[in-house]
C-alpha cells in the first residue's frame, strides 16, 4: 500500500453486491414454501449456505494472507453475479439449493475479504465506525434491491418478475466488480524477510479472541435458530399478505441503514465488549417476547428494537477480531473466527425448523432469547478490557 486509502473505497462494490441479499432473506422461505418445502427443508436452504462458509472461509483466509486481498474481492463479486443468474432460473427446490451453495461461495470470498481490507485501512480508534459504515452501505443496496424485486413481481407475472429481478441483480454485481477492479488497491502489508510461510503454524489466537469466538458461536447459533422460520411464523400467526410483511420489515431496515456506524463509534469510544453485551441483551429480551405479542404492530416495534441490538453488537465484534489479529495473520484469523461462527449458524436452521414443525412454534424464540442472554453475560464478563483495546 503506497498511499493512504480510505475504507470508503469498498462502499460502491458492497452497495452493488448487496442488491439481492435482503430480498432473498425475505422471499426465500416463502418462495421455497410455495414450491412445497417443509420448515425443515427451508432450514436446509440456510444450512447449505452456512456449510459452504464453513468449508471455504478458512481457505480464503489463507489466500488473503498469502496472495493478497484485491482479487478475492473481485472474484466474490463475479461469483455473486453468477449466483443471481442461477436464482433467476430456479423453479425447483434442487435449483434453490444449488444457488444457495453458490451464494455461500461468494459470501465466503466477500465477507472475510471486506473485513480484512477494512482492518488494513483503519486503526482501533476508528475501526468499528468503518465496519458499521460497511453494514450501512450493504443495507442500502439491499433495500433498493428488495424494492426492485417486489416491484417487478407485483407488476409482472411472479415467475417472470423473479427472473428479471435476478438478472438485474447479476448486472449490479458485475458493476460492483468493475468498481472494485478500478478503485480498490491491494492492502496486504508487506511481508518482512523473516516471514516463514506455513498457513497454520504459530497462528496467534489470543485467549481473548478464543473467548470471543465462543461468545459469537452461541449468538450465531441463536440467531440461526429462528432465521428460516421467522417469516413462516408471521404467515402462520399474523398475515400472509406480502406487502404487509414487507412494510413490517422496513423500519428494521432503516435501523441498519443509519445506526451501525454510530453504534460503532460508541464501541470505539467505550469498549467493544460493553456495547456487544448490551446489543445481545436487548436482542435476547425482545425475541423472548415475540410469542406474547397480540398483533403485527407490536411485532414490528419489537423487531425494529431488536435490530438496534444487532447494530450495536455487529460492528463491535467485527472490530474486536481486527484488534486482536497481527498484521500478517489478519486473513487467517478472520477465517478461523468465521469458521466458528459458521458452525454455530449451520446447526441452528435445521434444528429450528425441526422444533417449529415437531415441538412448538413458539419454542425457537424462547431458546433464542435464553442463548442471547447467555452470550450477553459471557461477553460482559470475559471480554472486557481497558479502553485502549489492547
């Protein structure tokens, strides 16, 4: 890296890559259900995504430290473009599984690379703010994408609208690849002459980093437990109207468009563990209350407040990993960290779907709440350090 570069150089690639993400998280369970999938099979769509993350992310981390960051980012955007084309042709559950597998490959390349580049370009004093701004740009792209997707589906025959939307998403990913190619430099620090390349030998996983990974394993499992069944729960208990459901998610989207960088600033100022624990605590309490809500309006209010908890916790945990990673090991440290997160998130969806189908539709929310409260206590008690973030 020959001259100072702002982490804002990532914003356009992130923005264009994110067009299909919110639309998919919203529509995938409903679309799969329309194809005849059970709650457990819908959970499998989320699990196949996270399994691909588990397998690929550690390898990506090695590649980032060995070969640099830039081409991994460009490759991720090209894979996203191909994935959207597969989604555009998805008319069976099997094709949806293939598309989700490809999406996992793209996400494996993208997310670690973005976090690593952001860490390269920041210091602990401004790292969580930068991580939060990345989230805001992704959310803004995703919000435009969901408006595009549902406008096309509403204006055209559903299958045709779906196809055109994903062709458009593919073009957006290609545009992101163009911006990455033109404007994102290589940010890998220069290796000193003593650097002896062995991918995993001597990797410095600090005790505090290991404790962080245990915390986010629990939190990731809790979140994944309800991810595939949340929309199904809304349909079963409140409404099946797609437009109403879309507006129910809109305020939470605004939270992620506006708050992560501001919450990241609090993390940079007051401490990662404190803000992370507060975010987990808020999310756990609110999700535990979901089964008791009398109507959709209250659910929208609590879901929006739970998004505030996510906006607090996510930049703090991402920045903490960067704080604890040595310059020459950032890619691999992020890879190991995301491996642990991915294991938790791969176990949650199928179990959540099975519990929903066979035990009780409210039970996954209670389990989620209990686990998030555990993660909050664990983070608050084991991750706190002085405010220099050393």
